[in-house]
């Protein structure tokens, strides 16, 4: 599953994404269809004509309304929460990814590592540690809101920085995760006025403090972030 919210300023790209531009999600959708997976694109700005043209037996479009109280990077979790509350009983395993810079390379649900670890949390990562200049600035708001946030930062300072652009697992693991991360954003991040979204801060905090015992990140889940390893075929997802 993935979420594409256009017409709203995108802090990652420093621009406002245009409405009804299917090219932004095309590679993601094509990769899902090629593997015959069941993909869902939540969106706020694709026209009915675009949806009818590109929807197929493997990829469907679900229209949403963006709540401007939350930036798109955060609001997507609330979208996922609503969807899982309605349809979660019909979903055994699930991955959520970014849609503009992630493609599915191999079906994760067929991989031995996935099949043998039903209690695991799988996610992407970056080739740097949690304690870095960008994350220190990014987490300022949450650090001032969550009592044990600074303790978590100290405990996991030298661990890999996890990336929320790819995460998933068995629904019994992922549905509670979604509920918990939505609670963090609704309680502590709804009034974030900083230049940072807080999505990476909340994600790393929750995964490290509550899901770390059964955590898998990096290969074979994801390629090296921003290494543009376009020829690499040994991982489940390619992230830039």
C-alpha cells in the first residue's frame, strides 16, 4: 500500500506535487502489477479518468480527503489506520511504502526470511546512524513532547537509522504498530510547527522501543537508500 497526496507542499521535494500526474506513481504500480501483488494507492487528486485508465486487477485507487492539520508524511498513517480498521480482517500480510521512489523487486511474502518470521517487523534503513545532525534537528519537537524520547536517543544512538518509506509484516504485528504510531502523532505531533515533519522521529522511536526484538532492516528487505542500485535484484524493495 502507498499514499499519494498532491496539491500540498512536499517538504521532501521542496515543491507542491501537481494533481493528476500518474507518472509519479507509475513505477511503483508497474512493479506491483508485474509481481501480481494486491496494491492500493490512496490519493486525493487523481481524476476518475486516470483511475479508470490505470486501475487493474492488481492495483486499485482509493480516494481520500487530506486533513491539513497533518502533513502528508504523517497523515498517511491515519489513512492506513482507517483502512485497516475497515478491511484488516481480510489482510494477512502487508507492506506500506513510499510511492514515488520505491519499487517492489521481489514478492516479500514468498521469501523464506518473511515466512519464517511471522512475529517480525520489517523496514527500510539508511547508511547512517540514528545520532546524526539531521535527525537531531528533526526530532526536536518530539523530544520536547515525549518524556523518554531523549533516553531512547541515547540508548540507540549508534544503531542504524530506520527509514519509514518501507515497512511491513504480518497483520498481527502491523495493525498494532499503526494504532500506536497514529496515537503518537495525534497526541504529540499534531501541533508541530517546526520545519520537520516528525514522521522519521516517531517511526524510529516506536520501532526501537517496542518492536526492536524482532526487527529486520537492510538487505534483503531493501537496497541501500539513495544508492540508486537499479540493477540490483536480490532485495525485496528498491528505495532510490
